C-alpha cells in the first residue's frame, strides 16, 4: 500500500484539528507552517473535507477550521475518502481496464485488498490517534507524532504480505 502525500497531509491536518479542538477554530496558516506545506495546498484539501462534512469553517477574527464532529466519530477511512478516489488504496493498477485473464485475477486481488483496508481504516478514529489524557503537556507533542507513526506502521504491518 502506498500512502500518497495528499492522504498523509490530510491525515496530519485532521490530526492537528483534533489536537486543537478544545481551543476553537484553528487558522490554516498555523497548520501549514507546522506541517511545512503551502497554505494554498491545505485550502484545496479543506474544500474536500468541508464538502464531506468533516470540518467546518468559521469566518472573521479568531476564525479558522475545526472538526465538524467529535474525533471519536470521524474514521480514518472517511478522511481518506474525502480526498482520494475509490480504488486508490492499493495502487494505480486497480483503476485500469482488464486486458487478459491475469489482469482479472490481479483485479480480484486488488478488490479484496481494498475491502480489507477499508474495513480496517473504518475501525480507526481520529480519537485513536490522539495521545492519552493522562500525559503531561511536555509529552503531548511526542505522543501525537508517535501515535500517528504507529498508525502508519500498523497499516504497513497489517497490509504487507507475509
């Protein structure tokens, strides 16, 4: 499985919004600076996330973006689906037309892998990626990075053929 830059940045954006949820709306400029991506790129991603009802925008002074629901109600799969086309979780070969018998076998494998990945990602919420409430403030930054990395490691481990 390949995690595209678009998916990675979108998950990082949603993770940031979940982390800052109690602080109110968050400016995209502050998230863009923290993630090291352009503001215009985040604005494009936010349009898709807003269209799917995953985030809301607040205009005016102190405005910005926030999650539309509690982090426990938003799955990683929903976030990915907001920015990525169906059939893109397992690679580019899935979307091309089948030519021969071998292609039909491979496409069947891709379809099965897509269903299994979707099932797994539908069970992981943004809340699962947040650090524990019992951690001290000095531990929160490292815990957030670790939890996100663990989710990616778990994905790779669970989806890599033995």
